C-alpha cells in the first residue's frame, strides 16, 4: 500500500475553517489549527451511545484557546446572558469586523437543504454583518455556504444551542489579535504536550463523563461489539455522515503534521489509524458488520502504540 498521502478536499472542519478565516492572511492552515486542538488524539463513547473519534472528555469549545495560544493568537470570548444581550453584544462586536460564533445547532441553519429543526449537531460560523432593514445576518458557513444569509431569529434559535451536549448558549469570539509570529512547524511542536495528555485521558472533563462512557482502545472494542449487535439508524447516520468522515480527516492531517516535525514513528501510527477509520465508511454504509467490527478491533491497540510513540 502507498505511503501516507496528505488529504486535500472538503470535510466537516467547521471550527478550524472558521478560525482560519478569522486569523486571515498568514493564518496557520486549517489542518494545523485542527491539530492544535488535539482532536485527533483518541476515541470516545459518551454514555454508551454516542461515538466520536476524538479524545475522551474532549470538546471543541474548551480546546480553541489552546489552539490559538499555540498559534500565537488571542481572542475575547463572550457569552451572552440571554438572546437580547447576545444580539446586542454581536452587533457591538461586528463594528470591529467578523465574529466567530458557536457552537450553534446546525439544524436551525435553514439555508442548508433539509434543515428543519434540531439535530443535536454542533457547528461554527463566521458572522459578517447584520442587515437591520431585512433583519438578516450575512455569514460564512464553512460547510460550503459563503455569504449565506439567515433571518436573525433563526440564528438566535440556533445559537441558543439547547440541543447540544457541550458549551453554553450564545458563545462568540471577537477581537482576534496576534501576539507572536509562530511558524506552522512550531505550532505543531507547541501542541504536542497537550496531544499526549489528551491521548492519556489526563485532561478535560473525563472524570465527569456519564456512566457507560469509555475511551481509546476500550471504546473501539465496544463499538465493534455494538456494530455486531446491530446499530440503530441514528447511530449509523451519525457515524457515516459525520464521525467517520471527520475522524479520518483529523487523523490524516495529524499524520502529516507529525511527519513535518520529525515525529516519524507517531506519524506512521496515526496514518494507520486514519486508514482504519476511513475504511469504516463503506462497510458501515453497506451493512458489512463483520468487516466494520474487524477494523475497529484492529484499531483498538493503536492508541497504546501511539502513547508509546509520542512518549519518545
């Protein structure tokens, strides 16, 4: 099989793409920003029923500061007290330029086809302005919708984030400012310590995870058993429309990043993880439970292998 090849293409990288837009010219690539959040370093099952190929107890909102710090940037995080307060703060922040908004509930972003209500799907967008005459916001949605418009009321409903499992309503970041010039390779190096800690399940809210949660190899083995027992439609859709796609993309980008800074052994392990997770897509869609379960059981020991490789 060919050596690892860097992936270039679309994928559900909403907060990394949004951050890259906010940082503008000279920003680290979305791949490097994603790496800096540590999202690639682990796997979790939350409460025995929700699966993500990201670290145990990890979630995007709490990882953005570490990514920005590694890249030499700061921002101001604002959390609205209620909808009126949040909208007033957004209007004020927009005077200084675009605003990073999220998490929001994707199901309320009605310019996206088929979005008619909450899905439990988190998303991030860059708000560009508010047209007071039409009561619409203009925004860049990194899910393929530049300069989309949306009624302000729909944005506020999405921004309330009531159906999401993390974050708080009405979170936004503005006043992005560069405090140091950091080369991409140094952003990667500055993120390695966090990656090791997340992979070791030593940080985040792991101790407060709901009963039935598991991480890394145990999570992979449990998902294999769940696949064999028969996945429900919602779980299969979550895996095939989102979790596998973003998981494989994160791992592929992480393998490239690790190779760039000479972490060759870790890069090879992560590239193997990327292939295993990416290979899940077809058997999960086609209903080949035996193949999907076998891939997951092959994936399970790689998390310990990666811990050893990163420790070096």
